[in-house]
């Protein structure tokens, strides 16, 4: 395994120490040497290094995977587009291929919103109007996520593309600091089935991203810049931090 940044090594070392204590000594007879040596390591920290996904310290780890996914599918971000909350990713990855960049938000205080609509019910959202819908980390804060996927399908024009990301292993969004409550976490199987039922299995591509080192760093609020690139890949299927999906409306 590539060398971990100092703070993350410290964090993981404490995790091994907690595992040792919980085994009450019996683990010493069964565990590999790397775990037995954990007796000398300090205790697992009770608080994250940074809260709020590590936003104040730099780019959160989940954003590394989200932005890499959007860059990979930048060719889909074209024509008449829709993005939730703002058009930052649309402009960044779509560039000159975007003819019109609309922004979806139900919040009347969001001055950037050009479409005031409810993703769960489709109220206020025009049907068949968009060539691409960039929907990152959003359906987890809609209680009716199935309704949100139905709306995402209906708002696309024929041939339109949904670029969707959802959280797997993640923080709880701040309960008192969010206008819309955080409800769900997903697996790639759930997203694959959910989208396939609406778009058709042949029109859906789903992938999960994450490693144990990246997940630990993310939960402790350590930004992506402090991780060795080798700790971000390859994906470990036991640690799905972010699920990314591309679905085409045929």
C-alpha cells in the first residue's frame, strides 16, 4: 500500500488500537502481526479533523470522484442543460457545447435558479426540455427518490443524458444547516436497479468509487489534497463512497 499522509496514518493507527482493546486480548492469539503490534498505538480520535466534509480545509474526497466522473462524460454536457443549485459543473465541463444552462432549485432565495421546481413531484419543471441533467448528491435529500428519478427521466429530451451521483459512505448533512433534510445512502446495485426500471437496463451505466483509505479520510474531514493519489484507486468494492451513473433517455 502506498505511504499514507501522516494524519491519516495516525487516524488508522488509532482504529487498529480500538480493535485491539475490544478483543480483550483474545485477538493477540489470532490476529496477524500488524494488528498485534497495534497495542502500542494511540486511541481512535472521537472527533473528526474537520467537519462539514472537510470543506473548510480543501476539496472533499468525494468531490474528487464526482468531478472525475463528470470530466469523463463531459461530452454529454451540451445543448440545453439543467443542474441543481448552480451551474458550476455545467460551465466547467460543458463549456462552449452548452447553449443554455438552467439551474433547478425550489428555494425562492436562490437567485441563480432559473427553474423553480420540485424534483420529487416535477411541479414547475418542463418535460422533455433538456439534453443533459447534472444531478450530483441530490436525490439523497429527497425523501421520494423514486419520484426524483421519474422526474429526471421526464425532463430529458429524447437522447438526453442524466449524469447522477449519490453518496454511499458519507457524513450526515448538517441537520440544522440544510434547507432540505438528508434521507438516504445508496449502493451501486440500488442505483442500477432504480435507473434501469426507468431508463431501461441497456441505457444505464453505474460505477462505485472509493477505497478504505479514502473513506477514512473523508469521514474524518481530511481533504483530497492530503491523500496520496495511490490511496484513491483502485476501487475497493467493500467501500462505496460515491456511486456515479450515466443514463440515456432513448
